[in-house]
């Protein structure tokens, strides 16, 4: 979806953000697993530890390898690897369906039917959440938060090029459509192939709408005590933003 938005905005390397989005998503997922695992006191057996360490090692070596490349080589790698992986996923779904003797199209239609029932159930909670998000945006609260974060980052003396993409990262946990609107605004003002435009794309593609999901789906099934789901989600969002910024600098700077 993000690639299609980038194409519509005139991007010349729309798929270049695909690999960074996948890597940032892996990082966010691992943060979630570790946080929930600690709270739930999961049994950290060899299989679980092996998968976590393996994925961390994969991210580390990919970033190290990409960082060693020249800028033009990074661009070529992002394009070829992104497009190739997308094609592999599509072909893999078709081949998997054929191997299991499953009609992929019929399975898709059946899933769409079930999705319609879910939509009807969550509409009341959806309306309430959208109103709350609109109030948050129009009240100026988001601008205050962004200005405070910008001030703190500038005090550290860090490179602040990524600040222009932060509105997407801040809005994403609240509203996917709101974050998408901010991403498109960045495309119009700074261009989809600018560093800020690419980083905004990674933010949009590597995180999820934490508050939206908790309010909507927990409410639709009657769960009132969310326990630590909220804090685990916020922790994963924060880690996702940090990882996305690092990945953005490695791939696009």
C-alpha cells in the first residue's frame, strides 16, 4: 500500500523502502515478544531464544552489510531486493496453495465474507475512536508533543534530519489514516524520495495503531482490563521508531 502511495506521488524508487520496512517490523515484533514474554514469564527455551537471536543477527548483519556499500549500491540493492522479495511472496502464496490443494481465490473470498461480519461488530467502537483522534489532532496537542520532542533532541546535539518525519511516528499509534495523511503531506512538501519522505514511509510501514487496536478490538469483545497490553504496545512503538530511524540512516544516508 505504501509503495502504491509513493508511486502516485511520483517516486522513482517506490519499492526501496520495502526491505527497511521489513527490518523495522522485525525489530518492533521482537520488542513486543520480549516485553510480553517478561510480563507473562514465558519459558525461554532454546527454540524461542534461538529464533530471537537469529532474527537479531539477521538484522545486524544486513545493516552492517548495507552500511558498507556506496550510496548508489544501496539504492540498487533496495530496488532489486525489494521488488524481488515482493515477487517471491506472491509466487510463494500461489505455489503454497497449489501444493496444499487450496483454491487461493476461494479462500480469499471466504476471508472477505468473515471480515464483513467483523466490520459490523466494530463500527460503534470505530466511530468513537475516530472522534477522539480528531479531537486530539485539532486541539493542537500533537504539535505540542512534537515541539517538545524536537526541543529535547536538539539539546542533545544529535542529527535532527529525521524530525520532519516524526509526525507520522507520533500519529501512527493513534490512527493509521491520520498517519497516512501526514505521510502524504510530507510527500507533497518534501518529495517521496527525500530522506524525510522515505523515513516517513518506514514509520508508516513498520508500526501499528496501538491505541486504536486496544480501544477497538478489546472493546468489541468486552475486554475492559487491558492489563499491560497498552504499555507493551507503547514500548514496541518506541523501539520501532528508534529502529526505523537507525535503518533509515543506514539505507538512505
